[in-house]
């Protein structure tokens, strides 16, 4: 089993990191992808602790759209910073999370788009997959990926929470979909149906911890061990054996993020 997106190097896990990692491994996780914000020094310091406690962890590095405003005067600086950080993290296997967020609009949309573009260009230059954050910005997200991809970019739409139509659009460009704990929420019927239809070789699961804890932990701090609840749900939805599905997800993770 894997967790394709978590924030283990964040402040939320600073006090009990070792216990969180122990619970994850006891739950059956073999590895996870930890997201590092390129502009947050503290996360890179914490990442050293994470790697010491769990050597199989891999990382993604990028400038989140919420922080794109920091590069309003020079979007190329976001790519430069991400590149420098990647060089300092031998276990980095992806660029992310990057993308667009029109829900909060913490950064002007044109700045978000510019920062997104230069990081996609970096991913293409380095032949790395991307971890996509998109919220209320799907049309622009897909358009910019198409414009910058040149048919070569691979990646995952993290924390996918759309319906079957949204899933088809993301899958049509060759990307994976990562299903979060939101799928366990009572009102997430459309997401569950979409998750049921994702091809076996494009499916991933995640916690996005410490956020979005699944039922029955909703309202509490999320952590990688709770991805088991998402696996259980998807095995039931897809009417497959849980162990077989978990093994397939590891294969998908390893193929996309080349963790070895």
C-alpha cells in the first residue's frame, strides 16, 4: 500500500513524527510521496528527519499556487528555486504540488498561471512527473498542461474530487488520478462513481495528511496510516481483493515516481 500525497515534513507532525511513521508502516504502507514546499525552509529540515525514520519515502518539490504571489515580479524564480531544492533532495522524484487555485485566489490568476508554466517547463526539461493541484480552475489547468506538455509530461491530479466527466478529462491527457479520503464522505457519491471507473493502471490513493481525514476520523488530524480506509473503500467499490488492489497501487506509484 502507498500514500501518494502527504505532508509529513510539515509542522503538524513535528512533535510525534516517529510515532506517525511507525503507525503508517504497521498499517502496511511500503512508501509514500511527501510534498515539500520549495519556499519553506523548515520543511526541508524536517525532511531529513523523515528520511532517517523512513528511508523508502520519496519527495515532490514545488511552489504551491497559494504562494505564487512571492514570484509576481519574476515567475522564473519559482522554477529556479524548485530546481535548486530538487538538487538538494536525492530522493525527490517529482515536481509538485503545482497548479492553480481559483477558490482562494491567494495569488493573482495570471501570476499563478505564469508560475505554473515555468514549473511545468522545468518538469519537462528534467523528465520528471508533476503533482497537480487544481481547484475551481480545471479548464485553465488542462489547457496550460496541454500547451506546455509537448506530449511528454506525466503526472497525477492529486486529491481528485470531481465527477466522472472530470475524471475522463484528466485521464484523456494520460495523467493518473489520486483518490483522497473525501471519497468516504457521505455526500461524495459522484466521486465514488468516478473512482470506480478509473483504469487500474492510472489509479492512486492518498491522505493529503494532515488534511481531509477519512471517515471515521473526519475532523481529526489525518495521517498516512489512514489511507487504509481509502483502500478499503475502493476495493469494495471496484469489487476486487484489497491486497491485490494495494499491490497494484504500489506498482502504479513505482512506475510513475521511479522510487528505486
